[in-house]
């Protein structure tokens, strides 16, 4: 099983780099873990990249999971309604709010 560290900052400016890092792994036969244990900032664009990546692998019958998701990461996924698409288990009894930078 391979692991990819998603890093701390998944802002909009890093979305292209994230896509380029994940693209070679789209068809990798081994199960893949995306480590979200350091994510402190995430933008919708990065979440869209992750959703497309996970869905693409799932459609090819390949397993992808997340490990160590931070509250920032899981709250953003919950607020965007993509927890199921990403295969995340989210506890609804200990939710924090995500800052709206707008």
C-alpha cells in the first residue's frame, strides 16, 4: 500500500500541483492511502481534485482511503457534502466550524 502526504496547505493555488501529483497514481493497482493528517487549509478546488481522483480510482475498481484526517479536512468535506464520495467516516457529535475566508 502506498501513502501520499497531502501536506498542510491545499489552497486554490496548490490545486494544479495536487492534480499533477495524483495523476500518475490514478491507475496504480495497489491500494492507496491519502494522508490528510497535516491539512490545515483546504479550498473547494482541492476538494474537487480529491473527489475526482477517488471517484476515478473507484470506477476502475481500485481502493483509496484517507488516514489521519484533520478536523479542518473532515469539516470541509462535510460542509461541501462530499464525505460519502471520499469514503470518509465523519462523527457528527464533535464538529467544528470551518472559517469562511470570504
